[in-house]
C-alpha cells in the first residue's frame, strides 16, 4: 500500500519465495518509506534473497525495518560489505527488529584474496547491519544466522546511544572451506553510551557442533567507549567470551559487564586498555565456563584465562572491580596437546603489567568474592608494575593447576607480584582448596596437585595490610608460599599440618649471616598437636656460637609472649643441626618461632638449596614456604620473655624444619 504509514516490501514486488532476487524491490520500499516520511518498512514472513557487492541495502535516519521475514544472501554471491548499511548517512533513530538476517556463509565461502592477514578487507566484510553515525540506534529481537564475517552488527566512529538487545546470533564463524582463524567480533561497537543485553551467541566450526570454539568466531562482543553496559548475554563456543577495549576517540569511563554466561569457550573476558586506559570498570556476577582443550587447539593471542588484562598495554586502570564472578573449566582430556607457550597463561584471573615493561600506575583495584575452579595454571596470576589501592579478598580457588601441561613454576593458588611499587594493598580471607591427587582426574585433568597456595612478593610497600586470615585446604603434595616485603609488620603465617614438617623458603639459593644477638621471628600456623623437633641448615659456622630457638604467642599480628624455650642448636658444624624440642601440646592457631645467634655470627640457609638431611628427620610431605618475618636488633643475649613491641623491622628468617605430632 504505497503512501500508507507502513510500507510493505511485497507492495513493491518482493516475492519472498526463496528463489527470486528481491534486492531492488526491498530497496525501493525503503526509499519510498523515506520519501513518504513514514520510514516504516514491513517485511512479512518469507525468505527474501538479496545480492550485490558493497552495501546490498542502504537506509538513513529514522528507518524502522521490521517483520517476521528472512533476508538471505544468495548462493555464491561473492564479497560484500553489509546486508544493510547507513554508510555516511545519519542513522539516528534506526530501529531494526523481528527479522532474520541469513549470511548464508555455508554457500558463500570467501575466495582467495577475500581474506588478508586474518582480517576481511574493506568492502568485503560481509556484515549484516552497520550504522556508524547518529544517536538512538536499536537492533532488537532479530535472528542472525550463518555468518562468517568480520562483524555481524557494527556501530562505530561517532554513534551514541546504541542498543543491541535480545537478538540471537546462531551458527556464527567457522569458515568451513578455509578453516582460517580471523579477527571476528559478532557485535563490534565503538560509541558513547551503549547497551548489549539479553543476546544469545552460538558459534560453530566445520565438522564440529555449535558450542565448540569455532575457528572463525573469535569474540561475540568487542566494545570500545564510555557508559557501556554488557549484561545477561549467553555465549556458546567462541574463542573469547568477550573483549573489552578502549576507544581512541572517547574517554573510557563508566564500564559495566555483568550477569553474562559463557559455555565451552576457550577464554572468558579479555580486557585491553591500550594506551588510553579505563576508569570505573565493573566486571561482576558473570559465569565463565571454559574448555582448556579448545583454546590449545585454536590458540589466539596465546592464552586461556577466565578474565585477563592484556599484558602488552600500558594504559592505566583505575577504580576497577572484578567481583562475584565464577570461572570454571570443563572436564576435558588434555592428552596430546602442545605445551608450547602454555607457561602461566591459562589462569583464572590474570592481570599482567610487568611482562610489558611499562610503568602504568593502577589505582583502586578490587578482585574479590570470585570463585575459580579447575584453572589449568594459577588460580590468579597478578603482576602489577605500580599499584595504589589493591584489595584481593574473599576469593575461593579450587583445584587449580589442574593440567598436566601446566608449568610447575606457576601452579599457584594466588600469585601476586608488585614489581616497582605497591601501596594500600590487602590480601584477605582468600581460600585455596585442593582435592586433586597427582595422576587422577577429578576434573578430567591429569595435572599435579597445587604446588603453591600463595606466592606474594613486592619491591616496597606503603600502608599495606596484607595476608590476613587466608586459609588453605590441601589434600596432598607440597605447599609453597613466597612472600617478600608487602608489609613491614604483617605477614601471612603458613600452615603446618599435625605430624608434618615445615620449612620457610626464599626464592633463590641464598644464605643469611646472622648478626650476633639479633632476634628473628617468623610466623607459622599450627594445627592442634605438638612440636617435637626443630632443625636449621647451617652453612658457615662460627666458633663457639649457638642458635637459640623459642616459640612465641601471636599478639595481633606480631610476636608476643614466649611460650616455650626450644633449646639451642650448636653451630660448630655445618649441615643440618637439630634440637629436640620436647613435646609441647598446642591449640591450633598462629605462633611465632624466634631465633637468635649467640657467641658468633653463623650463616644459615634461607634459600632453596638442600644439603644432607638430619638423621632421623623425615622429609616426606614437607610443607615448603617462604615466609618473611620480623627482626629486632636488640641486642638480645637471650631471647626475651616477651617480644619487643617496637623496633621490629622486616627481615629474612632462617629456613627451619619443624616436626610435629
């Protein structure tokens, strides 16, 4: 009905029978709606074949294209830019809803030369909808099927107030014939103020069912710009669950990703701050279901993390909350997968600055209340260059280091490295739980047990309150904790299981020459039981010297009253020297072991080297840790009955062994 408020494409000759080419008729209907002022174009049920190069259909501001019909690219069409494009026109008020856009990629594989360096060339991007300019653009309630394009829906350049809501993106990616991995983002937006919500994204690959990390489906969403909300989307089988990047054109502030669910993806959320950085980022209440096998089969930027901040970028991040997320790796066999490049890149949450060699200052970063299960490498792998205001609290890390391919160096529950400076940092109330047994497969994996609960170190701290009330539940295997000066007074004690042995251990094979009459105090966490023996490795003796040992109570994070004297260890001989401490029944809790050398200055081991062992001292199941303590210059001709309350400074403690009952 020409001239009516709504223009019906069939009134302009469109057949919708799946055989006739309806391109010209549909474009005529759009042009008529624009000319008549209604700008409403109705596409009734049916399959409307369209064809052409460049932009197949075009529209301008205010066009509403809707209905229940399917727009389908013809077989063997050749390259095109977009099925519907507003080009350089103002697209304000564009509203597309209820339709199906069929890219027919199965019958439109790219010819040689249509793909360059993994990216589609300009004019050959095979998009469904593109609208770059204007405000109030909406794409809602549509179905997009069988696309292997660079982008399916794209809005970039200077668009504002863009909404992509409640659409289905099915059978995305794949490049069945060429099987080429290329830079695909299903929804690509670089705009001010946009929302991507309620959508379903499902990928596929040649010979592989939907939901299996399709080669051509890199990311369902790639966002750039301020005031963005990405929420309540479901993602199945992509390489990434999403990509969050900065815009070179707009300030990157006010960003929120929440309540999204990914299933069977190789990676979760990939954050790229480039040089611009981001402010006010909230990533919360998402569920990332990942598959280690698939990202190893289709490596893209060499990583497989739940949430990762790109290591190659120097843009500062501030006011960032990564909270209340769940990251779980699916059961999968890892047999036969390449170990190349795995290192420490398959982590639950990763934030890497140090590798980039940059001096970015990150401020106000909270990584809290997340649950991470079955990470192939570290539960968290965090390497800051400079950070001011860091809170890592209340996270639960379960059965990490789950892959046999994991680098044993990085099989850590929580790895934190603040390379240049750290201020106001907290690592509180986190839990590392491990029920894996080497060689078994509780998650379909064959990896070792966690070899480290917490690995925390830093160059220098300021106002830091680190490592309080963190807990460990390790079924078997060694437990390593490295701690360097995150704070000068508060250090996390390491757990000693009843009947086990304990050894604090620094990174590197180093020794420490004790200053005579200087006292060292090192915290330990002891289960209910008794201490029966204490041993030290003495590397260089001092004639006539002894090393005194005693057990102290904890007093609000520092050593308090002396509970038991553990006797002395003669240092007239090198190698391991032991004292029979007796049998002191103890309630479970935090204690401090105190040591002081008298009569000379022997050197003791604080590093990782092992010499001959003390006769009769079993080292099976030794708990390994590097717990820095505090020291008091004294002089203390004997260990005091109460540790000094002032004058305590950071100091390396002896590497010691405790045998308990």
